[in-house]
């Protein structure tokens, strides 16, 4: 026996026994070959057992998703740059799906869909990895929407209210303030317990940076997650971004908490999916979109829900954003999204350019379930506001063609203009529930009617400061309980009347539109 053998016997006395017991078993590993690659997709042959949505790994540790299964090849979308992948490169199946990190460690961070940090911070130490694609909660595990999600925007919370667990579409032409409404909603959760997840799909880096900066300056970034795929990100990464963001938000919903998911925007997401499908030779349909374009958005938005108490009672509210062309709500993608969601907030380009911001078109906006979640303090004062405002908009349109109007019509138009001026709101300045109730109270009791039209904005700002100084306890009670007692109502009215005196209109009668 050699010296080496004696040393092995001394150091590892059972090594020889283990070696003798070892029985090698043959294993079959499938290895595919790239046939062609380009524009963020690859065609692979030699993987007959690959399943749909399976995660594939290339020889240089790049990843891809199998999205098209044909008889002799697999269509794959890349999750990273295609540099280094060429025809003949080897590909192996993983037997798993795409997963993203979830958990508390993501709060306050900027990441991509795979959880890679984009904010120069430390590596994410997640609680676990969840699939980006998950089934929606079944009906038996859901509860009706019953609690409001306050956006801080008076025009939305009064006339298009949103409930926790709802899916409300924000839609309008380009540059009409869609993202601004979503950002203000995130900012308004500063004093709530809602966790916010903002998913940016194909946005300019400067636009995303502006949103993140606004949240950090005015909101609660420690309860926000930013999932970003910029315009120069690979198409595959842009495609899975909303699904990954939804999985991150679902973690908090499933743990009994309330989460808000903003998807900015699904029009770009649909365009990315169309690009991927056409590159992989999928049959085009209407407007060249693939036939399953409705399904990819339906399976995403159906995951937003209010869970039953037996499942923890958490909620996930979705605010998807979509863009229209020339206000065409009947286009293919807008029509699909309107039919999937529980209502829409429509932003009108004409109102935006006239300076009426937020430019919400009350006539085309609707919330199908949010009205049931309105607080008892707000509901009595908001019930008739929508009808009064709609009547004013119609009268104002016809009044442009008439030089002489009766006194009743002029009073209606004059009051409507004050309502519109009061509903105007600057960005990054959301109202609390108590402040909103106070402003509605000033409308209901006619206090605003005595204020000069050009001083409505000053009156609104004055009321905000005066209410905080003289009725702070009342506002806190309304914010906490959602109710307004008779005593608190009188306290608010006293402050509002004093503010109205400081901004009173002159005694001259209202003029007709034609004057």
C-alpha cells in the first residue's frame, strides 16, 4: 500500500466504503441551440419538453422566458441585453418560472422586475421569491369593497370615489395629468397605512426620476416600492414589470395589509407585447395586436382584490394608466381596459389646456363600486355635487350661443363656475378628509356663493390654513372616524364664514355669458 493510500485510510476511514457504495445513475439533460436571435427575442431548437413561461438560461448566465411553443422550435423573449448570444449558443431549461423578490426589504427601494437594485443601494435580502405570474384570488376568498382609498383630490374623492380593492383606470390623452393623479394618490398615503408600489413601463428616465423625487420630498418613500423598466430596457423586462410589481404588492395584501399598485402605463405595455409577438411570428389581429392581448391585462388586473377576513382582510387597489389618441375612448386597448376595470377617471385635454386641473371629465368618469365606500361625513355633501356640476357644464355649453339668459340660468352658471374653481387643485397638495368635508360644507351651505370668483383659490388656501389653526381637532376626528357631528359641523362653518368675509364678492349682479 502506498503512502498516499495509508494517509487516506487514516484521514478518511470510510471514504473507500462510500466510494464502493456509489452507484452512478445516468441523467438526461436537454440542451437547446439558438437558431436566431435579435431585437430582444430568440428562436431555440432542441428543447421539446419546454413548457410555456418556463425560465431558460443561456450559456453566459443570461435569462429568457419561453413564450411561444412550436413543433420544431421555442420562441423566447430575453430578460437582458442580447449581446454575447449568437446562433449556436447553448440554452438549458430550468424547470421553473420567473420569480421576483418580495418582502419588507423592498420598501423604499428602486428595483427592476427581477429585484436588481437601481438606486445604488445594497443588495435586496428578500423574504422569499414569488412567481411574477400568480392566479387571482377566487370569488369565495373576496369581500366587497367597503373602505375608501383617499386620493386627496377633491374632484376624485367626491365624484369618482375609489375603494380599497378596486381597479380604477386613469385614462386620457398624452400630457393631460394622468401620472399626476396617480402620484398625488401615492403622496396622500403619507398619513395612512397603505403600501404603494409604482410600476414604470417604458417611461423616460427623467419622468421616472421626477416621480421618485416627488415622493421622496412630499410623501412617505419608506412605504413605497418603485419597479422601473425604462424605455431602453429589454422588451422582456418591460413586459414582466407590471406582473412583478403586482407580486410585490400581493405580499403585503396577503399579510393583511392594504396596498396600492400604480401601473404607468398599460398602453406602452400592450405595445411591447405586440412587438414581442410580431417578432416571434404570432398571428396579428386588430391593430396588429395578438389575439390574447385582452387576456394579458385581464389576468393582471384581476389580481387586485379585497380579501375576506378569513384570508387576512388585506386589499390590493390597482390604478392602471392608459393613453388615448385624440380622446378616442373606443380604440382597441382603451376599450379593453375600460371593460376590465371597475370604472375610469377620464382626463379631458380641453379642460387641461384651459387651466382646469385636475382635468377630470365628470361626465365620462365613473366609479362602479367606490361610492359604497365613501365615508358618512362626505356622502351627504357629495351626493348632489355631481349632478349640479353636470348641469352647469351643459348649461355653459349652450350659453355660448345665447346673449340673453334668465336670472335662474345665470345663477346656476355662476355657482357652477365657483364649483369648478373650488375643485381645481395644484399638484403635490392633497387634501385630507376633514379639509375636503369642510370645502363641501361651504358649497352645500352657499358660503362659496359670496366669494368673488377670481378669489376662490385664495379662499381655498385661506380655509386650509384657518382650519388647521382653529379646528385642527375637528379635522383629526373626521380623518379618524369618517363622521361629522353637529357640533363639529358648526365649528367648521364658523371658520368657513370668517374666511368667506375676507374674500367676499362685490354686490354687483352676475352678468350673462354674452355680456
